């Protein structure tokens, strides 16, 4: 304990001593800067103790030390009492700051758009703006005895969800209702989806991977919230203009929205 | 006899100093590291057992709304928590006869919005809840809140001297109780009367019950727990909205909200640095309340007696140079014991006192400051001895 105490005192003393005894060369002076004996400092002068120089209002001095490099002083950081007090406060951590433990609802991003987050925990209402259609692959074996059932495998926040998807008129269709994740911890708006086929024939069953892709999901609640916010932000604009901007924004974020679906969600009529 | 009397007087002074230190929200820089280490060990290795209370975490991070913002320098729009949604949720709780245990709504209500009247109207029907109050650092006055019932507001600020959250101030003379203290007073223990704490220089007193004014919270709930159990406000409202019929609605309410503590806050953006990483402010308030509830950091007569005995013994040995070293090293020749008593005997003994105090009475004593104090006593004596030899 004594050793620790001794070393901490020695370390503090050495640091303070080193700071005061370093030699600084004046590289530039703007305004009135004097030594403790009131002699004005000029370019080329040497300063042994930076705490003993006075920088008057609006004056700036640049100092150079071979070990520590350049430093700039202005009237604010040469006030002796303030710097000593600050040092003591820092040493004993006696300077307190009051921090709020509540959130007003804003966020680091600053703008309102940054604060609007996709609520990915609402999986019952997970919304894919449009249905996805994929052409049904042509059976390479030309074996009419083989039947294919298509499925999707969705990696939803660590969980793997398998779902049989419909195939109509030569198209595999992924509908919004196919993408429901029951994990409340789902926090990724981009879902990795693998589309595959289960091939059944007289020889048995086989699996074939058709491809994988990513989709961007959102929720109806988010869409509603976003629309309401746009309405508030664009008070002076007409409903048509607001909806048009809304449609464009969603297009940018999530791809082409289904216009009819979107109008139903936000209850917009032309 | 006189020697013992002197030692016991020193022990009483030390206990008083200890109580003063425990009452202040200042944490000595050397102590902060030790407390952080203790907290980490306790949280990750001993895993404080979860309280029996049912706690629901509701995240408002996804429920943003917009409001106009105006002050002397800036004006424009600002993002706030959607108060209409909060009002809808509070109304739902009130409609079910307020059968919840408590609502801790850690959402800041300092900016006015168009939904304030709806919120106030729903709050007028809600019981057993607390909302945050904040102090303006410049004027030292509470920030104006849009909430009409100011009796329901309690402090939700913490004062730090470093960069991390370590101590929670329970009461401020000028601004009243903090949220954890308010919850501790409002939620009565089974078969016990609710506490009503009064401020005094040595702590907060309610009858024979006394607690220090600032506590080191134990982390019953960590970020990982929150990640597993939180549910968004939107989700809750959607769930409520989808339930049709009174019977189904009651069933949902009884299974989730009845008898539970509901912690509402922004768990994504309102995060503070702590010993175990960044945690949402709501969690810090809740953990502080649970620490109080589990009788940690409570002054008991046994704790004071324990301190008195320990400090008297240590003072006696320090004052009279009969240090523990000689006795222990003669009894036990083990090298480690010899080393501890030879090199850092005071530190070692005080650490034992501190650990015993923490394990048996739940109060983290300040071993390092006490060690410095005893060192000063020892060192001081040597200095006098040195001066005497030099001059006489």
C-alpha cells in the first residue's frame, strides 16, 4: 500500500515537474503575451514555465518543445487559478456532472428520420411491402414423375424458419404472411432468405437450393408512424404531395411498394 | 483502560466519517475502481438471484413522434416519445382497475406536445406510478414538466465525478426523493407498513430503518436480460388492439400485467456507462430500487456494532504499535499470510472487514480511504518520533 502510495506521489510530482521544466520556444505571437516579470514575449524567445506566462485578451502564442511538440495558448487556458483548480478537480475527481437517466425520445442521429426506427419486434405485423415472385425452375430431368414443393428458409435473428411457399401459374410466390418471425428479439430488418425445392419422386426425396437473397422488412406500425410524421413535417403541403414523398421514401428504403397495399395501410384515398 | 477508550473514541469518529462518506454521492477515484471490480465479480461470477417480482420491460425507442421545439437559441422540430401511445397504454392499465404493482415510466416529459392533454387525462386515472423529474444544471431548478400531477414526479438524475455511473443518490435536500427511493416507499413489503423516509445528516431514516443517502446498486438485471425480455410499446398496443372481447382482454391483462412492475423507457438510445458496460437509464433506476428492496446498503445496529468492534481493535493496534503482524506470523508460518501482514497489513485487515461487511450486512465499506487514514496515523506518529529524536 505504501509502495503504491509512494509511486503515485512520485509519478504525480514527476509529471508536474516535467511539465514546468520543459523548454519551449516561441514560434509565433499574436497580441500581448508577457512573462511573469511583465516582459513581452517575441518569436525566438524561450519559456521555461508555461504557467508563468500571461496571455492577454484575444492574444495567442504558439510554443514548440522538442519532446512534446507544439502547443497553443490563448487567454482562456493560461488563467492560473482556473488551471490549478481544474488540475486538482481532475486529480480528486471532485468536479461533478449531473446526468439524466431518462430519454425524451430523441436519438444520437439528431434528425427525426434517424430517430424513427423499424420496430422489428412486431413480427405478427411484419410487413413486406410487395409479394415476391420467382419463375418456377424448369425441371432439368424432364421427369414428369418428379413433383416439387418449394420452401423458403429464413434466418431470423439466429433462428431458422422454414416455410412452404405457394407456386401458382409457374411462379413461386412469397407473400407477406410467409414471413412471420415469432422471436421478439428479431432485430435485423434485412432477412437472409434461401429458396429451395423439395423434389419427390419414386426414388425418394431430394432437396435443391434455388438461390438466396436478402429482403428488407418493415412493419405496418412503422409505416403508419412514418406517414404521420411526414404529415406533421409537411403541414403546408397537400395530401397528394405528402403521399408522393412518402411513396418515394419507401421506394428508396424498401424497394417498390405495392401502391394499393400502401394506401390501405395509411388510409389514403386520391 | 485509557488506551481502549481512546481507540473506541477513534472508532466512533471513523464510523461517523464512514456514514458521512456513504451519504455523499462522491466516490473517491481509488474506490471507484475497487467498486467496479467488485460489481463485475458479483454480476458475472455470483449472478445475483433475480427478484421474485414480475417485471415487464417496455421499450419506447420505436415509438417516436415529433413536436415543435423552441428556446432562446434554437427552434424547429424535435423527436419525442409518442405520448398518444403512452396514454393509450396507461388507459388500458386504468381500465383494468390498476391491478399492476407499479409503473416506472422513465420517459422525459419536458417538451410540450399536442398529445399532452390526452396523456394527462389518462394519467389522472392511473395509480401506482412514478415519472421522472430533472434538474436544470444551470439554474439548479427542476425543468418544467408537462405532467400536471407533480406529486408523481421523482428525480431521475445521477451525479457522477468520473465518467461512469457508480453511485445512486436517493434524496436531494432541495429536490426531494429519487425514483428508486419513491418506489421503495410506494411499494409496500408484504405485511409491513410502507416506509416514509426523512432526510438526516447520517442518512435516510424511517422509524428504526436507516439507509445511506447514496447506494452502489447491484445489477440484478443486465443488458442481456433486457435483450431477452423487452417488448416494444408498439407491440404491446398491437397485442392489446388485436384482442377482442372483455374476457380475452382480462385474460391477457391477468397473465401479463396484473401484479407486475412495468418498466417503460428507451432502451436503445438512453444508455449510460456502468461497471458492467452500457445500460439503459431505466435499468439503473430499477436495479437501484431492487438493491434497496433486498436490504442492501441498510444501516443496522449489528453493522454499526461490527464496525465499532473492528475499528476499535484496529485503532488500538495502530496507536500502540502492537500490530497484527507479530501475532499472526508467529501463529501461522504460511508465506502468504506472512507477506500480507508484513507488506500491507492494514490494507489486508481492512479488506477483510470490508468483505465481511459486504457479505454479512450488504454495505460496501470504503477500505482504501480507511487504509489511507490509518497509514496517516502510523506515519504521523513516526514523523513526531523523528522530530523528537532530531531536536531533543
